[in-house]
């Protein structure tokens, strides 16, 4: 298990529930986290190796597979190195830090014949599998739109006037890895890396992959969208974070597009401070000609076009064990050597991460624009125009006026799935943001 501070800490007990699985090594660049996770193994009298450097794990020929729960900027290098070393990989979402890295990860899985699964555990939901099969079968008529919802209140990360001291327990060189080894200019090292472009992908790349992946699955889309557009900003926090805390993205799939709504700002009190859509503030809504599905892996329902419930779809029990089920699915594929057995194979992880990257690239190429200009830009798309007005209302409730604090209006960015590159307007800028310069020796190898 690589990266045991946060997500790795959660996955260790789930791995222990799978018959025939033995955790033989832990890896983390923070010795404090490593010591904490080693103690339960010692208490049980179990032998487990401990390393700060992932390369020591890769050198161990007795290790079959890695669970990678590292910060986003390490996902690709750890995965490709592991594939080269003949090890299978379970890698947390988002699959990749950028588009180019995702391509190399998929190529490495293919070239070295490795089982690579992404940790979008909702893919192992039996409830959602049945529901999506029924929807694609025409249960409510042709699909019109998919809505991915992430309404999750967060706090700002504050500001610093001078660099923050890196914890003495951390090997900062290894922590930075492929990213620039720059002074730490936020209050804390861990977790807050999500909100800085050098290491993270914002909430769009943090919780966005879960719901975007489900929408893609429901729609039956197995390629990146032909184009994407973003609206958003970092409002109310007044901090040093860089990524959007309010983000609308339209992925122009045909015939049914996908809209993702990210909301992190909550300064107001009350149950509706974050707002809702079709009585949902998380999960997804699949809008069809004859009604819609609203819910997630914990359950949902079918509704007609007037919002009257047609049928309840209660939790079938699978949501309570999703993490273990998803990890067990990976282990089963490690044993069968059949990539088709994986519930969330590398390519699926890459495609869902690609959506997030396209949304962020459009956002980063955007310009601050008045609500009137944004309204004109989205007027031709009824669903997006409605999402923008609802977003404007939610911000207003939380004391953010887009008239005085303008949002970013990103351009359409167009993607050629065959070339796996951006084309047309803004292509040069978008392609430049799809790859990074690496710090030696932490260079992601070119595989594809």
C-alpha cells in the first residue's frame, strides 16, 4: 500500500477483509504516518516491510500488486513504474494528474500486460449496473442529459506570508517527486495539495471523477467528449488556493451531454444553503424523454417529467461494502489475468479523468466575465443556462455577487479522440496544459 496517510489508511482494513490477500509492505514519505499504520501490524504479530521510497517496493520481486493512494501528481509515475516492474496496480482517482499521463498509464497496462484498476468503487455497484442497463434499454425513453452533482461544503486554506516549514517527518524530495520542489506556500502539506495546480486538480478532479464516471457509464460513452466548456471561480474563501471552488462544466457528448456542478462555498446557514437539483445535492440525475433517474449507489428513484415518483430503487445492500467489493474485484482479476474482469479498468479511469482535465483546462484558459456575458454565452443551451442561474442563486445565498466578483468563462476546448490531442481554437494552450515538465529522476516514461 503506497500512501497510507489518508486514503491508504482507509483502504488497509478493506484489503484485510479479502480472502487470500496479505499486506506485505507499506510505503509513505511521512514517517509519522508510516509509524501509525505499522503499529496495528506489530500488535497482531504480523511482519510487514516499511519504506519511504516507492522504488524499494518495486525492487521486491515477491510483491504481486500495489495499491496507490498517493497525491495526484504521483499517480502516473507510480503506476507506470509498477507496470514496468511486473506488478498489478489499484490506483485511486483521479486516474491521472494530466491527460498525457493518463495515456501513458493505459499504454503501460497494455504493454506490460498488467491489471490496472482505478478506485472509482461505484463501478462495483450492482444497483447502478441494473439501473443503467434498464435506462439504456429505453425504460424512460432516449436519454437527454446527465447531471453530475458535487455539493460539498469546504473551508478555505488560509494564506501565508512566508514559506511554511515542511514537517520534520516528511521526505519532501520524495513527496514532490515529479512536481517542482518549491517552498511550501500554504499552512499545511497534506491534503491541501488538492487545491494547487502543481499537485492537484481541484474538486473537479477530487470528487468529480466519481459522479462523472457514473454519468459516462450510464450514457454508455467510452471516449472523451468532443469538447468541453467551464464556468466557475474561487469565491468567498479569500485564501491562497488556486483551483475553483464553484465549477460548472459542460461535456458535449452526443446525443446526450453531461453537466457537472461543483459547489464548495457555504457561508450561509440552513439546509438549503448549498441548493439542490431535483432534490439531489450529490450523485447523478439522468434525464430521459419520459422522466428521469435521481440517486447514487446508496439508492434512488425513477420520476416522471412532472417529478412524480414512478418507482423506488432502494439500496440493495451493495453500497455498504463497495470498497471491499471493488478491491476484491481487482484481486480476482490479478488471479484470472483477464483485464475484462475489472470493474474499472485503466481505460475507464483515463476517460473519466480526461473529462475532469478538459473542464479544468477550459477554466484555466478562461477570462473573468460579467453574468450578462456568461448568460449570453449559455443562452443557446437550456440545461446549461438553467445550471448557471441556479449556481448564481446559490452563490447569492452565500453572499457572493457575480456582478462584483465575476466568474471565469472558459472557452470551448475541442478534443480529437484519435489523436488524443486538442485541436481548433486554443489547441496550443490546451495541449501545453495537458503535459508537464518533470523533475529528475521522477520523469514519467513515454510509453504511448
